């Protein structure tokens, strides 16, 4: 298994307050561990225009599986907070870090 840091971009199309941002970060915190913290990677970045990036650490057999899992986790966390796919659409994920034996 390889550990990947996957960045999932998105856009909030309705207002998101600080409490919702904090809750989103808390709900995803278990996927922000050693590799992410060592590399000083921010779990959640939200810009003034509503765009955001979620960076999750995923252990998977390959890149595609890691990306799929990251999108699923981010989408589920947003839905739990009341954001539908229309309220906060996600963009294509990207690998932004890898830790494994090659």
C-alpha cells in the first residue's frame, strides 16, 4: 500500500460560515496525519471567491483508488454539513504527495 496526499478542489456556491469550515476540517481530520503534517500541508483552504481545496491523506493500492476515495470522503463530509453537489461541486482530484516503497 502507498500513502497518497490527494487534493480535491471545489467551489462553495452558497455562503459557508466559519463554523461550517471548522466542522468540515474536524470531520476530515483523521485523513490528515503524518505525511501531511510533516510536509506542512493544510487540510482545508477556502478562498474569498468561494473556491476551496481539501487535502486528504489516503492509503491505497494505486493512484486512481486514492483519488476516488478522497472525492468520496470530501463529498460525504460536505453532504453531512448540508452541502449538496450543487451547493459545493468538486473538481478533479490530483495527487500532491506520495509516500511509499517503489
